[in-house]
């Protein structure tokens, strides 16, 4: 079927989109019926933020199933997230690119093993894809050069110039393009991601809290992206947790009668 060209392994949300797709493209429908159905299909929500895992799924990740121990997986995850953060800075993109890239990184390794997909290549692909999603597009050549420099520096190797028309460059380029296709298929092309930062700003401004508390909670939200929180809890829940922890660290009292977090539907 035509849909399989775009989404061979669809998620539940994409199965609903598949049914709408086949109805709209059915040759048996009249022109008037097609117009009505097309209007209905245009109302499909494509920014669904529904990629969340249970603790059991996190524990039995594909990497664990293939023999990667928990400590090694965590170190490789932090390493990949740091590469994404550094690349976003060097490419002079927005903060949203770094956040989205790390969320995509966690989501991908929730479905694929670190043994089959190189962490450095996946991190580079996440940055390249996040730049598109956050409307900060960067050339693939620039992403490759930034990661080439960052990896050599982190591993203590002498920096070698990567020739643009070399065989080595072409291999890396094709590998990143293939990895991007793998990502889109695994996500079912549903790659919307929400971040806790905007909730932190809105919640603290609503409660008229000081800037110091806002800055500390913001930093904690950045740090949370190194962990699996972004694939376990929704962004608003993570934001409330960051505010709570920041207030504890600063010994800052928040409203308790009634509890402030109940205002935002978080327990």
C-alpha cells in the first residue's frame, strides 16, 4: 500500500491517520464526498505528544536486552546528550534545538539498541532533525563538521581536516541520512516534543515568584534532559518537579494552602 512507503511501522496514533488516509484516497468516492472527507482529514492533529514509556519498558530497553549494562547505557546516554548540547551551541541554534535533539535521542534508544546504532551518529542525526523541527535549519555539512571536531576533542585525538569531497565525508553523510530515515520510521513520523521550560516560566510568573527560583528551575530542566524523564513523564509534570526541587534547594517557601501544584493538575 502507498501508506507503507511513508510509515512501514506505524504507532497507534498513526494507525488512525492511516485509516483517514485510505478513506480520502479511495477512488470510489465522489468529488463532493472527497472534498468533505479531505476537510475532515485536514483537522487531524499532527503534534501529538504521546511518546511515553513505563518503568518496566525503560528497564527492559533494547540495549539492555542485547547485553548493555545499566551503568554503560547511562554513560553513553549522557555522552550523546552532551554532544547534542555542544553542537547546538556551536551551530548557533536556539535552545529549543538542543532540547528537542535530546528528546529525540532518548526516544530513539527506547526503540533501538546502542549496539546496532552508533551513539555519535545518532546524536548528530538528532541535531540535524531537531534543526528542521524548530525551524533553525543547518546544512548537513556544518553538522558533520561540528560533530567531527567535538568528538576528536573529547577523545583527545588530533584534529584532522575532513575534506568535503572525500570518501570519508560521503560515508558519514550517507550514514546520517539513513539514520534519519530509521528515526522517522520508528517514530511513525510523529515527532512533536514538548519541553518543561515554557511551563516553568508560565507557572512561576503566575505565582509571582523571584527570578532566582526561575533560573534554578530552568537549570534543573536542562539537566533533566540527560535522564529518561522526558520519555516517562509529560513536560508539565517535569516542570512542577523542577520548581519543587529548586524551591527546596533555595529554601524558598511556596504556597501550601491549597498546595500550589494542584493548581496545575499535578499530584
